[in-house]
C-alpha cells in the first residue's frame, strides 16, 4: 500500500493524520505543499483542485482528509 499525505507546516489536522498513520504502523510519504511550489501544482492535479489539507492519497486514489482516513480505519480497510 502506497500512502501520500499532502500537508502544510501550519496544519494541526495534518499532524493528527500523520500521527494516526504512524500509530497504525502504516508507512507514508509526506509532501509539504507550502514549501515547494512544484508540489503545490502536483497537489492540485492529484486532488482535482482540493483546497484543504491534509489530502491523503492511497494507491494513487485521493481518499480525502482526516475524517475519511478515520472512517476507512473504522471500516477495517487497513486490516
């Protein structure tokens, strides 16, 4: 499973999402869109123009943010 978290340095919900992934022992890559303009362009394309972070990509599919991540976990997606 390939997980990417698009994040910013000032987002507390991004920290929560990354903490949960770490707690669940799920490896992930973080892409900081506030420090790299090329990543911001990539973020816009991959998320179909999302305007909030975190945005979480699992195996190339944008699943949404923190709420969607916790819903997937509750549904047993990561088991």
